[in-house]
C-alpha cells in the first residue's frame, strides 16, 4: 500500500469512532496549545529585551566603574532609582569613586576592548523646569559611543554636533515637571544646578552654577529605561563638566565612570583583567539577566504543565488504539489473510497514532495563533499601552514545526504497543473472533 493510501486509510479509521478520537485529539491539543503559547510568549519577551539591548550598543556594551562603586550601582539597578524631590540636607551627588587617568589607559589596553571612553558622573544638585519652584534630584549622563540610541515616545536624540545644550528625559519626569504628555515636553527649558567643586571650598553657601538646556526628546518606557536619569548631548555635558571642574588643574580632574564596546565572546576574560586592576563593569546581560531568568522560570512551569497534558494525551492514545485493535480484530485477520505483512499492519496503526498527534498539534497551532493575535491587540490597548514595541506573543514557524514533530513522535511512541499487538495477531484466531 502506498504511503498516501496508508495515511488516508488511517485517517478514515480514526474517525469511525468520532467521539473517542475527538477526546483523544482534545487531550493532545491541550498539551500542544500550552507549550506553543508559552514558547510564543517567551519569544515575545526575548524579542523585546533584544531590541532594548540593541538600542544601547548590543551585547558588547559595558559600563566600567571602581569596585567600591559597583555595589551601590547594583543596588540602584535592583531597587530602581526613582525620581525624588530635592532635599538640601542630603544633596544630589550620588558617587565619589573615581578612575585615575593611568588606570584608564590600562583599561583601554586590555585585549578584547574595542573602544573605551569617559563619561562624566557629574555632581549635579538638582533639576527643575525653568521658572518652577520645585527641584528634583537628578543624574546626568552622556554616552559618547557611536550608535547609542533609545526608543523615544516623542522628539529626537540629542545632537552631539550641535552647540546648543540638548537633553532627553524619560516619561517618569513628565508628571513631576507638570507636563501633560511627551509631546508637551519637547522644546521646554530645564535648569540643572551643578556644584563648582573648587568654589565650594571658599564659598560653600554659594557654589552652585545653573545651566539651562532644551528638552528635545522623551525616552519611551522600556526594560532598560533608567528612572531619574537624563541624557544630554556633548555641548551640555562639556559645559556642566567644565563648571564643576572650574579652578581644578587638568591633572587633578577625576574620571568617574567609563563606558566601552568590547568583543562579546571575551567578556569574561576582560572582567577578570579588570578585577585585577580593581574595577568592575556592568554588561547588558547584568541589567536584563534577572528579567530573562524571571520570565524563563515562569515559562518552564507552563511547559511542565504542557508536558503533563501530553503525558495524559499519550495515555489516551494508547487506550484509543488498544480499543481500536480490539474492535477491528476480524479486520486485521482479513488483512493478514489477504497477504498484508506484520510490518504493514504495524505501520498502519502507528500512522493512526501519529495522526492523532498531528491533528492535536494543528488545532493547537491554529487556536494559539488566533488567541495570540487577540492577546496582542488587547495587551497593546491595556497593560502594554506604554510599550508599543512589545509584542506579547510571537509565533516562530520553526519552533511550531519542531513542537509538532516532537508531539507526533510522542504519539508514535505511545502507539507502538497497540500497533505491535495488532501486528502479532494470528489471522485464523482473528477471523474467528466475535
């Protein structure tokens, strides 16, 4: 019998008992649906995280700091530095650790480091909207590495070639600054107060310089959004830095943090070399690794439930085919009497098992895609409204093909015992069976 004829006959035999076959396929469907949906959610989450990673330099991006400052920054990453109203008693500067110029040159020379540049951790005291009374703690950052980019909900990135002082804020700042929305923020002027370190020794009560700048962009919420931080262009950063260092000799000026671009496959070797120099660095994986782990743990649980459902389905397949073999005993005897061999009969019943797995998987894929499409639309209109680039579920054709193949293999294995029983039946005894 040809393969197509075998499949056609097996499919016909399955649906002789529609209710029993439907219930068996339903059990396979539940398992396949659970696994397909959990993998689709996993793909959606990882796709969003990968986009966020790519937006700030990719897997090779590192932020270098002295080991003494590393724990403080790690705490900020885990707890989240929220926007806080300025308190004159506590001040605004967050870290005082520095990197010497000599060490900076050593860090640059480590094998695998493609680019390393200074960015200033400025001693900014506060920030406010021009003309407003309320002041807020703020961290100002400048990322000089080419290719740095972030998702914006309005405006554009600061222009490093512009002499104008430009700044982007994230959406957490809109409400404190009294701005209605992201578009309303574009073009607004902010004022940042910076400590003039040398002057503070002489006139501690009057050593703040106030520098204004224009908001040109608003950072969209994302996994890597750094709450409370402002990103400025080179002109703004240079002016703030020069004011903070006014009166201090060039040789005495401290380097706070360094960022770089390294070869991703050499990160661990670079980390070891930096630790020997007394430095640590944060990678993108450090930033999002905990998020990935959290989602992976949840999805593993869902996959376990899917596996349990498939185990129950496999038992259902065994039961369905044993009953089918029992009911078709005379038919099996007739097939053998007409010259059909044990292998052909085994293959025929195995095909029925495989088809049970196939139909369960197909229905699982169809229903998953329908529900996934609806879920994406609902999510974007509700709890993911602030993350327009986040697709809650993404269906990967290769993943679905592999899942279907695995389920069909499980079905084949489950159908092996009933198929062997059918193949071993004696034709004379089978023809006498009532």
